[in-house]
């Protein structure tokens, strides 16, 4: 049955048609400074593994790096200071909004990108065809490289490593005053922007600084002004901030994207038990809960073993199209991992299986057997109660050149792929 899925992947690895999608993308963008742990002179043998929330010294960093390697997990912690310097880092665009803006524009889509603090250094890393909304005498969409508004730049440290599963750790810098919302003068122009937009993708709520409740409330009020379908890419954060986001933001959006660890955190906050690996049944249970308790009509969960999207019965995209969009998002991530840089549409010409494999279909088969479904593991589509479900097995690149941003590309490629002519 894996051969059927490999063929599906190949069918959807093709250059997208030129009929593009109008997208608004915000809020979090930064510069990632990349390090390969093998190239650094860090002796972790005498270090005790610990999952810390804040990096205040080199010992904190070594402890969390060892924890990530021993447990084969991806983690993120806030970077307060570091009494140690590295000289081998490579700089590139980072942050969900920055990565997605470059990926989506590279696929030929029309992208409007917004972040509260845009330095020239950061702007120069955004694709030149991306636009930035601003108000001078009138509301205008400027080329992003002509729209710098600060000299401050957020820089994250990214450490990549090989263990049981190839992984990464992010030491996240902060930028004082950051809030996940638009300037008032820009938000007042939503009605004009809405006329042309087909999709809005937002992220960075976990990075909120200062009075979190007040800033999230401001974001919530602005969401009421947006008519275009809004997707939020969730990121693990402290429980207090997560609960604020769940309470105030989830009821105001149409779609949410989660990776495995993020889905496990939300299950925990909702009092749902979860094993070491989230199953398709647990993912479906979480998605149903989020949809029924909020105004959400779409939940997309991507894990190391599978992807699953759960939508309301009246969601305006066919189930097969959702499945094919997930294939497109996954292929985009695989091509990025292979290339070592964010994929562009010309990279999607063919798919070979060198250094790649499809994950086993066990979890899709278990879901099929539990709900007494026909051919779910083969087709990846079904309907249960008032929910439609699309699912695919994950493709794994065995020798990736890049790890950071894979989930962002999967989520945005899937959400935008649903309204593209092809995939």
C-alpha cells in the first residue's frame, strides 16, 4: 500500500500553476542563526539533561541540548543571556511569519507580510516581491525592503543535531514591546484588504511581550474585523499564555495548525491523556474538541508519523482536495530539507525516493479498524459523524540539509494548497 502513497506524492510534486493566491501573513519574523551541534566544541558528557524554559548561561544550554538529544524531541526556550559565544553560525530568515512569507511567495502567490518591528536587516531577508502594509498619507502596500521601521532585530539561535530522530533546539530571543497585532492605522484598512484576500495566516502569539492579556485582547478585537478565513499556527508556550490563547484567540479563527508536541500540550491543558506518541485517534479526539468548543472549522495536526486534517461537514473544500494539499505541503517540506533552503516552485519538478521513505501505515490502519472504516489507510479520506477527515502518512528525509521551518511549510502549503488550482 505504500506504493500507492508514493505514487500520490509523485503526482502532486509539480510546479504550481500561475493562478496565485492572495495571502496576508503576520506576525513573528526574525533572523535565525544556525549551528550544527557536531561543529561546536560542546562536551555534554558530564552535563545532566534537563528541559529548561530559560537559557541564562552555557550550562542551561548544554542541559537542554542533551535533553533534546536523549529524548529525540524538538524544543524551544527563551534566551535571556549567554556567557558564551559561537562563531560558526549561518544567518537566514526565521519565525513562522518570515518563513511562510518567503515560501508562499516562492510558490508564486501574492503575499502581504506584516510584523510590528521590521529592521532593514530583516527586510532584506524577505523575498523582494513581498508587500508590506503601511499608512503614510494614505494606506499603501510597499515593497517590504522599502518599509523598515526600526533598527532592532530579533535573532534566535538554532542548534541542529542527529540522535534517534534528527532534531533541533531553538534558543529564542525577544524583542521588547512585541504584540501579535496590526497597527491601528493598518487594521482600519482590513475592509479594503479583505476584498482581494483569500487566506490569512497568523502566528507569533506565543512571543507576546509585556501585558499579555491586554495585547491578546487587542489581537482578538482585530480578528473580528477580518472576513477572510484565518489560520493560526500554534507554538508551544508556557501554560498561562497557552490558556489565554485558547480562550481568546481560538474562538476567533477558522483554522489552527499543530505539530505533535503542540497537540500534546493542548491535550494536557484540556485534561486529555496522551501517550509518548500521539495516535490518529487522539488527534481526531482533540480536533473534534477544539472544533466543537470554538468557532473553528478546521484543525490540522502534523506528526512524525502522519498528518490529519479534521473539518466540519460544511467546510468549503472537498476532502480529497484537503488530502492532496497535505501531500503538497509535505513535499514542499521534503524538498526544503533536501535543498537546505526554502523551496521554490521550480524545485517541484519531480520526486525521487533517494534518502526518503514513507512512514508505516499502522496508525492509519488502527484508525480504520477502530471506526470500522473502508479503505481509509489506502485513500486517506473518510467521514465520521459530522466531521470529514483527510490523512496521509508522513514522508521522511533520511539526510536532511535543513530542519527548521518544516512544520511551518507543511501547514502553510496545506492551507494555501486547498485553494490553489493545483496541487
